[in-house]
C-alpha cells in the first residue's frame, strides 16, 4: 500500500510506470515526473482504466474515496468510465442553456437547407420578438406565461405598423418557432419541458383574405395612376408584366432571361433543381414546367426591360442589381398609388374577366399554373392548348389596355 512518503520518493524513469495501492487504485508516474491516479477494473469481463486526477491535487485519501465510489457504481452494474463521460456531457449541456444560444444553435442546423424567406423570417422573429422577450433567460426557466406574453407583445408590435395586419399570424409563427426550438433543446438534453406545447389555441388566426378581382373604378384609374407614379421604370414594367402574364409575384421575381424565348414568343419556367429544392426554393409554386405565351405587349415590356436588369434575372433589386427584386416591391408600389388591392388580385381579375368573355376554364387554369387534380393528367397538361392560350392571353392584354 502507498503512503505520502512513498509517493514523494517515486521518481521519473525513462518509461512511464505504475505503482499499486489496493482495490484497483494505482499511481502512474510519467516520464516528466507528474503523478496521476488510475483506477483499474473489469466491466462485463473487459479490463478498463479510469483517470481519477493528478497527485497532489488529488490526495491519497481522496483517491481512495473516489475508488470506493467507482466500486459502488460497479456493484450497480454501471460502467464507471461511461458514467463519468455522461456526467461530463450533462455538465457541459447544463452550463450552456441560455435560450438565445440554443435558439441560434437550432437555427444553424436549419438555415442552409431552407429558403431565404425562411431565414429572413426567423432572424426577424429573433430580433423583434423572441430574444427581447426571454433571450437571456435559462431555457429551463422559460414558462408558458413568458411565451403567452411574447405572443401578446408581438400582436401589439405588428398592429402598430401600417399595412402589416393585426399581428395574429406573426404571433402564431413565433410560437411555432419557440415550439421547434424547445423540441430541439429537449432532444439534446438541454431541458425537459416545452412551455409552448400547451398554447396552441391561445391566438386565433384571422380569416384568410382571398384574392379578389379589381373593381370597375380601380380598372378605370389603373393606367392613369401608373403614368403619374414615381416608381422606377423597372417596377412599372414588373407591374404590367404581372398583370398581362397572370404569373405569381414570386415567379416574376425569379424570372430568368434564359427562360424567355423571343423567337417562339414563349416563357418556359422549369422545375427547380435539386440544389434549389435543398434550399427550399422553387421557380413556381407547384414544382412543374410552366409555359407562358407572350403577347405583343409582353414582348415590348421584356425588350425594354433588357436595358434595366442584370444578365441573369429579368427583374432585379432597385438598389442592388446583383439581387432579384423583392416580392413585396410591387405591392408597395401599388399602395403608394392609393390602391387597396395586391398583385395577387391581378390573377383573380384575369380569371374573372376571361370566364365572363367565354374562354375555356381549362385554358385559364393552365395559364394560372393551377395544378390539375388528376396527377397523371397534370403531368402532361403544361403544353396543351398552347395555340388557344396565345389568343386568349393576347385578348386579355388588349382588354387591360382598353380600361
């Protein structure tokens, strides 16, 4: 058995060696003269060794007490080495439990596989609502009341802003983010309870406003409002092309010159690539090929737009030509003209007018890129009735010009 006198007399050698105490405890003397306690044991028939610390910081008495603790674990059929590793991991996770840190950690696992709009939404939610509410709190101390108050504060914040709604949808989205973050934290042993899980019905989503056709009064003053608008020529071009083509705003914003065929008077929007899908991006709402015949008005706009845009995208950011146009740009421009309709209402207007003048409903649905309920038939439908749709889209553009 060892004692302090014997330990102090142990000197370094050319090779590391160990001196036994008892019950599996030994002292390891390294070539640099440092001395480390080791506990040797067998678990499920396999020999193992566990470090107990360095002498003299860990005294002989302390090392013997640690040996007793390890043997108690073995009596409970617990591997001391695994127990120590688990304890270390639990301590590490417990020390890093601030909500903001865990939220950012969760975000890092998501952002590279999600769309730009997702990233913008999450970062804004963090900055405006979640972090001010309880970002600095230990995640285990965040309560259902904290999340409920965050929702109420979100509604107050959004409702104070013009043209941003009453805030319920944003509050619900924020609660869903909190729920996802807590699920991640629970899975990674950072906490045990999710305070957002019981708050699913605390905020009622407002009725969804569906697209509507423009009124006669709005049609009558549309062209005059466009003429006196202070919007840039590129923004005006985007509004007119959106009206004429019946595209969605996001489809227009992502429109590339490679997809425009002036010779055949056709726009072909392809399905998104795998790389785009991995980032949560699509060229069109339902990821399929979409053909858009070009009227004479649309061709004129696109030729004019060649001088306004960059080499890749038909419509680029007003402030940075290397980026695509923001999908909210058109709605903001319409609002500045005093209109209360949105870009999406152009599609409802076209559908209503073309049905009224007797055009085939299937052609209209194809032009709007609505998915055929029959999945097999829908696969081949994108090219059907193209000649008929050419005439239809030209008639529609002439009708718009006649307002």
